[in-house]
């Protein structure tokens, strides 16, 4: 009994707000040499690279950028998809390095009857191809709704890049393109690999005249949301990063003891992170970063954080507080946002461009309500940037 009580106390998640604890976040605007960062230039030149490196070394690992060749092949094209409203394309993105090749399949719907090029939602999908069927029942990936809103929608299956599995994750790009990464303590891991896939698809968008590659909105749900944020942090071609319920090691403050912890996530999903991240289990206070810094790396570009009220595992409040704590970096760019200190009521969207948030009723998932908020946010952001 003693052992049982001991283990359940040790591993139990906290869902009691009064026990979430107090914490001091690592400073966003102080460089490692003690210099205060007071301008956007110094942020870009000094602090941003420092923070990127800290995330690389301590959390997600590197994302190699070199390869020998990239090729795009349209495998299928249907001009009359969605009852004539859209053109569907399946595109194979072949990336070659040291004579080895991997292929990422992109599924893409482009609205037919509007002026091109159009902005695009690109989803990091860990739920498999079946969840990218265009059907009105498919709220997770509502192709028709998005096309009707004047956007293209694209998606890829993460397993093309790195299967979501403890040992098999190495089976695509790590074994084939970047084998040396697996030997490095801060080498590429699954979340970084998925983000690498996003970047290669943006390479493709840059060649598709119907897509406006300056308006790419990367959307990820949960583990995909973690990958979307880490990708957006690094690849400045991402205009908006949308984190849907990314939770621990995504948008949530790691130091807040509520819901999933670093201990649980590194035990269950070691392949997402560098091995050294596990050393911060029950020791989050010693992390040289916290997740508000990841959100801040998007500045001055846009970040949208979505959560669900019944998704305590992902800690809605902890995700909101990270967004609030990221604001000083946006201010450096003259974007003086003033998010309310407390999380807004359920189902109410808060937009303080370039930041946005909602916490809808319901469970851990991505649905039509979420997508409608993403569209509203993207509409406002692009309009405001005089881009749409
Ligand atoms: C959970 C994991 C979360 C989140 C989620 C998901 O099991 O603990 O961090 O990533 O899976 O991806 O749906």
C-alpha cells in the first residue's frame, strides 16, 4: 500500500489550481552576457539566436537545413474537386541528400473561383491519411469550409518524415537523409523532423503560382501543435503559427504544475525530444527556457493559441499565460498588444494582433469551431498587414 501511495503521488498529475505553484520564468529580454535587449535589432541579432540554440540543445534538437536537391511532382490533379469549388492536387516532394531520397506527399485543395494567389493553411497531421478526406463530417480537416473562406488547405502525414514511434521515428529522414543526427545528443528528433517537412512543403508553395507563399498558416493539433510552434520559431516564412491544444512542451508554461509534466511526456514520448530534456523531469525550474520563449520566437509574425476547457491535460490557463508572457518581444517590434491578464471566458476569441487565443468548451480535439476562429484571425491579420 505504501508503495502504491508513493507511486501514485509521484506520478499523479495535478489538476488543482491552488497547487499549480508559483514560478519565475527565465528572462526573455536579457542576453546571456547580461545585456538588456531593448530593440528589435538586438532581439534578432543576439537574443533570438540564443533562445533558438537553448531549445535546440535542451528540448527539441537541431533541424538540419542542407540537402542536395528538391523536386516536386504533381501526382494527381482534379480541377473539379468539392463539386467544382476547388482544385485538388497531390504533390510528391522529393528531397535528396547523398543520393538518398525521401518523399513527402502533400494533399492540397485550392479554391477555384477566386483571385490567385491565395493564402494557405498547412496542417501537420499525425492522425493519418483518413483524416484528410474532404467530407462535411470531417471537422478535424474541414477542406470545404476552408476553401469557402478563400483559403487553400494543405496537409501531410508526419510518418512520411518521421513515424510517431519511440524507435521507428528514425525510419524516414533520420536514417535516409541525416543519419549523423541520430548520434548527436542535440540531434534531430521527431518534432523537429515534422517541422522540417513543413519547411520543404513551403519550398513547394514558393513554386506554385496559385499559392501565396508569404501567407502560410501552419496548423498543428496537440503533438502537431508542438511541432508547428518549433517550426514557426525557426522558419520565418511561416506567417502564422497555430497551436491547437499543444500543451506541455508546446504552448504551456512548463514551470506551472498543472496537467502533463516534463516527467510524463519524456517518459511516454522520448522520441520527440533530445535525451537531455528528461533531466528536467520534476526539475522544470532549472530549464534554461520556458515555452513563452517559444511563442516569442514568432515575433513579429503571428501566433494563435487555441485550447479546450475540458483539456486539462494540456493546461488551457498555462497556454494562455505563456502567450501573455511572450508579449514584451512583440512590443520591441512596435506591436503593443494588451492581452487581458486573465484567460478570457470560454468560446470568446481574443485578438490582439499579431496574437490570438480562444478556449472553447469541450474536449481535446480540433473541430469546426476552432477552424472558424483560425480563419477569423488570419483574415484580420492579413487585412491588417495590408496583405490580403
Ligand atoms: C498525449 C500527449 C500530449 C499530446 C497528445 C496528442 O498523449 O501526452 O502531449 O501530444 O497526446 O498529441 O494528442
